[in-house]
C-alpha cells in the first residue's frame, strides 16, 4: 500500500494499517464467494423461469451486497491515510482551542448504531416469520412433513431449483442471507456516522463564531484580523477534509441512494398486491417503514454537513463596517460560494432539497412500475405463489 503523506507526531491512537494477510480479509472473501454464488444462482433462475419484479428484487439485493463488499475493501485500503488526516485536523483544533470531550460523540455513535442494527434485527425476524408462515402453508397444501426443509426451499428457490436440497446447504445459504441483510443496513449506518462526525467538526467552529455574538445576536464583537484568519483557515481545513472524505465514500453514497430508491419503488409496487396473513402484513409494513426511515435519516444526516457549512454566513454578515477586513471578506466569499457537501460521485450533492427531488422521482418511477405491473398481473406467480418448492 502506498505510504501516507500526512505527518503526525505524538499520536494518541494506534496507527491503522491495511493488509491483505488478515483473518478479516479471509472472512470477507468467504462471504463474498457465498453472495456471488447466490447471485449466479439467481441469474440462472431468472433465465430459466423468466424475469418478474420479485426475482429482480432478489437479484438486486445480492448484487448490492457484492458491490458493497468491493467498495468497502477499496475504502479500507485508503482508510489509514484518511484517518491520519482527520486526526491531524482534530489535533490542530484542540491544540489552539479548548479541548472538546469526545464522549458525547462516541455515545451518539453507540446509540445510532444500536438503534439501526436493532431495527434491522427486528425486520429480519419478521422476514423469517413471514417466510416460515409461507412454508407452513406450502407444506400443508402439499402434504409435506419437513417444515424446516420447506422453509429453506421457499426462502432460496433460486438455489434449490438448481441443486438438490440438504439441511447444511439451507443453513449455509441462510447465514449468507443474514450477513447480506446486515451489510445492506450497514451502508446507511456508515454514512450516518460519517456525517455525524463531519457535522461535529463544523459545529465546533460554529460554536467559536457564535461565542463572539453580542447581546440579542444583533452585532458581532470586534475581533483582530489574526482571529478571523485563523477561523477562515480552520474552515478551509474542514472543507478540505470534507472533500477528502467525499472522494473516498462518494461511490458508497451513490450506491446507498440508488438502492434505497429502487427498493422503495419496489416496496410501493408490492403494496398493491394482496397480503395473506397477519405476519406477512406486519412484516411488509415494518420493512417498508424502516426502509423509509433509514433513507430519510441518511439523507438528512448527510445534508446536515452542507447545512452546517453555511451557518458562518449570518455571523459574517453581522460584522460592523469598522471590523470588516480582508480576512472577513475572504471568509464570507468562501462560505457563500464554496459547495461543501457529500456527493454521489459528483452526480448530485446531498442537500435538503435532494430529499424533495428523490420524493418526486419515486412518484414518477412508481407510475411507470404500476403500468408495468398491470401487464404482469396475468402471471399469478408474480408475488402470489408462496410455494416455489420442487
């Protein structure tokens, strides 16, 4: 791996280092192979039985997991340099200003992680119960006695329509499926945590700027030119850090928004199909609600980076003419003209207005999908056949 050009002294954290010779890489490779096999089985299944919205969704789910694995391995290779750059910036801030406790940020990380993963676990439990109820219905209608076997074959028809079923194969496929589910949720969780950390850096700077506001926040105290030069330099460092972070995670941002948009449209499409059983109805409602909440959270947390970068502007506008110098002018110009935000590989910037744009896009796509699905309604196997067992 290429060496990092960031020079650090008196490091408070251990040096991160990427290596291919690691148990974590081996573990990731094994899981990648399992997901790859499921994806191949799904492609073969679509070729032999035809394409519909349900099978295409299964393919998109496992393909997303494959792409996620590749993107995070790429990020892991660049993470040591990114971590050093971030730590260097934090050290410069704390050396010149009051040290800010990291306990609050660490606690927020733990709370957000716990909430997201707990909800993901609940959703997966409902998914298991929904498939199990379908397996019971299937076994009853066909006179099967092996409910577990019927469950695995109903859960992975793309696999067991191609190869013979055995219990160990079903368990192995289920393990890969569980890991794929949490991998999908981790993409959004990762972006939320990165956004929280970036926003925290901007909040520290904005807190310093707010501290010089006068009574009733109408005027700003007169500060020397060097103070504004230092504040502008800190803001510029944060802008550089944001761009560096964005250059490493923009592909993950694009993947998150693209897949969430697709699955929201598909879930809305599935909502037009009749649901049989209370368990399946509860699962669908919870899954769709969790998907919407997760997508909204990613959008708003990522957009808050852009929002926080604009907050110095009102303070700079409030500076009196006698205190308005060259550094203040340069600072204000950068705040008002520099677009500091996370992006999806530069295709779009994540701002609050993007949320409305995505909502409008969902409505447009949904109208197309409804027309497409009305043609497929003649095929009653589309999402209505609960017994795809040989």
